[in-house]
C-alpha cells in the first residue's frame, strides 16, 4: 500500500480568500488555489478540477503503457489530456463529466487492437475507477 498527501491552508472566506496547496509527499511544489480560478483562468492559480485533470491524465498515460507491456508492446510516445467539466446543478456545483484524449505511436499495432487496449486502460486506470460516478469519455487515436 502507498499513501500520498497534499494539504491546503486557506485564509479568508470562500469568495475573497485563497489557499496554498502543497504537494506534501513529493515536495514538488505549492500552488495557489482560489474560487475565481474555478470560474475563469486566473494566472498563477489553479483549482481542484484542474488538479483532477492533471492527475487523471498522468494516471492514464502510465496505465496505458502498463496495458501495452502486458501485450509485449511499447509506445514510442503517449500523449493524454483530460478535461474536467464543472457546472451548476440543482444540488449546487458538480463535476459533470471528464473527457479523456489519448494519442499514441505504437509500432506494429493495428487501430482495432489499439482501441481495445485504450478502452481497457481507461476502465482499469485507478483514477478512472475512483471517479466512476462521473461520466467519462475516451477518444483514442493511433498515430503514425
């Protein structure tokens, strides 16, 4: 079992306040978070939804290469992007969907098998499983 920790120190109220998010386990850095960053792009700040997108794209990229390895394949390159959509619902704001885009260059792989492996990777990706209450779509393209 592994554990990873991040922490946020918040000052002020929800509208005018801001937080400092720290990646504790890795020590990779600290980031400013704020409510305005959730509604629009604010230079130098991030928000929970962007962090979910970052985590999901990294997880799927790594997991896809693991699925390839199980089939004795190696990608020359893999690019994954994740877009997390948030909207106001009757119950308040909610994440309403995640769109994943996977592109990879894999020699010796036909598109049909690539699509199957990409779908397996998305369904078995640890973050896809954790976020399964949210609709997730995958668009996968075999390059080359």
